[in-house]
């Protein structure tokens, strides 16, 4: 199985994350930020990537370090579990409807981190989570997972729906990208013979 465990400890956060790319969508998430937990759970459930994520962070300061570092560690675990990326789909995209909201997410496990973010929120918080940190979470996970990631809100008005639609779209795109394609015969999906660099 393609799995990895990362432990990341700094003066600001202590994180343990485990992923299994060939899982069933099981999750065990505790970041100290309820809405972030909910979104990582949605990611696991809809990507079928098992995720265990435990974070102890300096939430007495604010939520920035916990949000950023948990995403960095998750992306790092995904990269480690992918190994040389032989046989993967590499690309994934999804339209994700949720009631009045529709989001579109497209990604390439290219090894070249890049985020295009065309979404926004009209309130400052979802639960206790600062909505300005949501874009930063995606930037951070793209950085260490080596994703070229495009996120676009096509329309929507409910901030909870907008966020959840984006995370579910990201999950479904990741599911396609990390799955092994038997037609590729274990080949790395690039004419370069490698991904990244």
C-alpha cells in the first residue's frame, strides 16, 4: 500500500499525519480548529485517501500556524506516499455542486507547485476558522504535495457551501490523480521520465 507518516515539530506546532492513498476514506482528525477538521474529513471521505491528522498548535496566538503547518505536513505525506509517481493518473478535475454553489477544481501532480485561486468569502469566519486562511491552506498543501492546482468558485452565496464544495472538488480531483492506471504499466506519466524538476 502507498502510505506515509510524517511527524513535524516546531516551536509553533507539533503534527503527526498518516495517509494511505489506497484507502477507503477513513479519517481521524483533530487540529483544534473545528471547521478545519470538518474540511479535512471531507477531503479524506471523498478522495478515498485515509487520513489521520493530529495537531497541537499555538492557537492562543491565532490559527495561522496550525492551518499552514497541518497543510504542509499533509502535502509532504502525500508526496512521500506517491514515491516516484509511477503509474498514477497524474491529472484530476471535478465540478462540485452543493446546493446553490458550484466549484471547479483541476490539478496536476506535476512536482511544480502553483496555485490559482479564484474564490472568496463574504464572512470573516466559518465556525471559529478565519476564512482568509482557506486559500493559504491550499497554497501550503500544493507547495509540499507538488501540485499545480486551480480552484475556481463558479457561483454560490452560502460561505459554508462554498468552502465545502471546494474541498470536495479537491478531494475528487485528487482521487483521480493519485489512482493507479493499469494501462500505464507502472510508467511515470511524463515524457521526461520524471515528474518535477
